[in-house]
């Protein structure tokens, strides 16, 4: 199931099971392509359709986050902590 979340005013901040947060700026739209959790890992796949997002990924072992925009891709995994801003 895919879900688009448009955000027009203020800041939206969806939080994930692993403690990661995606901060969406005004007039941003993100599509959640995949949100999966198992006993020892999580996998999140997001597509930023428009706008700006600041991503703070807190990986604990095998957690992975994939973020795609119309012009770039970001992948974070393996116990790392990643903070990125994408447009």
C-alpha cells in the first residue's frame, strides 16, 4: 500500500519504530513505498515527490532507509546514524 502525505503548513515529522524521523517542510509531499518491521530490523522506502525533507536515520544494526527524489537517492544502513536534507 502506498500512501502520499501532502503537507502545506508548518512542519510534519513522521516518526519510525527505530527512532528515525523525517521532517517535512511546508508544501512537501512524501510517498511511503514500503514500511516493514521484523524482530531484528526495519526497512523504510520513501519517495519525496516535492519539497524539502530533513532525515535523521537512527539505525540499530540491520535497519535500512531508502529515500528517493526526482534527482537523487539516499541509502542508510548498518548501525549508522545519518542526517541529510534533500530537495
